[in-house]
C-alpha cells in the first residue's frame, strides 16, 4: 500500500513538473506598442502611454502558456532611448536570467531604435537564455493593432528551447530576426523590419516557432564585453556623408569630446575629400574613426577607395552606422587600439 501511495505521489510530482509553466519576464520600455490615441484611425498618438500591466492584460492568452511577470523599465518613445536606460535594462536582464526559474525575457520597445537596443543587449548580456525585443507599428488603440499578436509571438519565442543560444532576437510581423542583422526599413508599415544582409532567421506563426538559420557572430554568453561595473558609455557620433559635404561636423564632434566617430559614407563608406582630411586628423588625435555605408546593405571594404592603413581608419564590416556606433561604444569601454577594434568588427 505504502509503495503504491509513493508511486502515485511521484507520478503527481513528475506530472506537475512537466506541466509547470515557464516564467517569462516582460520588461517594458514604451514605444508605439504602448501608444494610445483617441481614435482607431489616426496615425497620431502618444508613445509610451500604456503601462506594462495593461500590455499584459491586453493579451490574456500569454498567461495560459507562461508564468508572466512584468516590470516597467521606462515608458518612452524609443527616439528618446539613452545609455542610462540601456545600462539599467542590460543589468536587470543579467540579474533575471541568472535566476533558475526564468526561461527568457521579452522587452517591449519602440521600433525606431529597437535595432540599437537589441544589438547592445546582444553584446553585453551574459546568458544563453532568450531575450526577445518586440514592438508594434500601430498604437494599442488602432484598428488592427499589431502589438497583441506580436507580444503573443514574442512570449512563445522567449520560452521556446530552440531560441536558446541564438543571441538577442527581434520578433515583429511573424518574423524572427537576429539582433546584429535587423533594421527598420520602412517608416510606418508593419513589415518594416528586415535583415538586409542575411535575411530573417526564423518565423513565428500564432506562436509556432520555426528557425532556419543561426548567426555566426559572437554574442551574449560568448561575448567578451561586460557592463557590470560600467555606469556610463563613451560618446560616439555618427556623421552622414553627402555631396558638397563639410568637415565642420567632424571638427565639432572632436571638439565636443567624441571618443569615436562613425562615418555613414556614400557608396563603399566613402567620405567627401575635406571630410576625409578631417577624419584623418581626428584619427591622428586618438579618436577612433569607423567607416560604414549609408547604402543600407553590403560590407564596407578595407582600403578600396580609401587608404585606411595610411589614414588610420577602421571599417565597420557590414554593420549599418547605428550598429557600428553601438559596437564602438562598447568596444571603447575595453580598448581604443584601432587594430583590436578592427578585429572586433569581424567577430561581433
Ligand atoms: N516612435 C516610436 C518609438 O520608436 C515608433 C514605434 O514604436 O513604432 O517609440
């Protein structure tokens, strides 16, 4: 009799372990996904008007699949994203993912700078567990708001075992993108997120997750960067190249104390002649200068039309200027040796 009672107890415990729902944290930062308007058919709304509890209660289905916990990190339009919020978010993600019971994290975020935050977290969060950024192109009060299904999909991706070790992910419009690759490509459309150089890595359809590719670059757990003891990031400015350009912005960046400058150059990362001269002077003075392209895809080749070795420039591989800036800020917390930084652009 005792034996049977024990057996039944073990079966009960085993079943409840199997049935236990994974814990997923939703860290909310604002954006259109938390936006609200007076009317369902307007493109003008206030970003970051709805809090994390309201976001969660708009998608009750996520409570059926996961033990959902919400925290408000910020409530801003992501055009106002800043280093302080990045550091708070990354440190909180590091803490939470260390907890055994936490399966993954979903970060709700505005879409304007989502790619920068995603790549920053990809470089500094020390865990293999999934971190998924999600947003919306339509405010929560819009007709056909895209936020609720995006959140449902993001939670499914965050709790899926197949997402472990893939680095930080962005889930929007039924697609899964790697943080390093993804960029916003259309101002207002729901299919705005693309990975121009590599394509999406997976899909998520009403919660069903499928992966097709892995990123080959270092990220999260195997990243050498850590922000645990860092309370500020160095200033890095982006200079956007064009015809009849002026060196004034490079000079101002240096005067204002930039430790790095990223050029979003024309074509293969090319600067206007007077800009090239100003950048070479900046490099000589110890500012790390990284060339990228304003074209939106492709890699900026070393020494093609610009003599990088002679002028002291680094190239940003195929990162866009915004992401090359993120890597440079993080890299500068460790070194300002340009050869070492050039190597990092090949690894991350
Ligand atoms: N400006 C908004 C933001 O980035 C746009 C959005 O979320 O779609 O917060």
